[in-house]
C-alpha cells in the first residue's frame, strides 16, 4: 500500500511540474509544425523542387515534388536529431 502512495505522489508531482511548464512544450510543438509547414509550402513554390518522375523522357509534362507534408515533418525531425553537443 505504501508503494502505491509513493507512486501516486510521484505522478501528482509530475503533473504539477508539467502544469507549470506547459507553455514551453506547446511553443516548441507549434514552432515544429510551423517550420515544417513553411518548408512544405516553400517547396511547392520553388521550381527547383519539381522533378520529372521519368528523367529519361525529356518531353514529359508530369512533374513531382519530393516534399510531401510527412517528408517535411521528417526532415525537421532529422534536423533536430542531428544537433549534438560537442565538447
């Protein structure tokens, strides 16, 4: 019974700490979504991101863009994961 009380107190303390610092994770998440969506929109406007799916056919009118919304989110995630502290 004592272990259950300790676990409940720990979880309650964790919730209180999270409640105090709630704006910070929400701002980080909002920045993540905003940067990913901006990357997606800018890739749609850029003529350099549009490629022919069949490069051997030079007269093809069909063009593809490699940046889908999920690729944009994954690109930003990979960028965050590559940032390591050296020292």
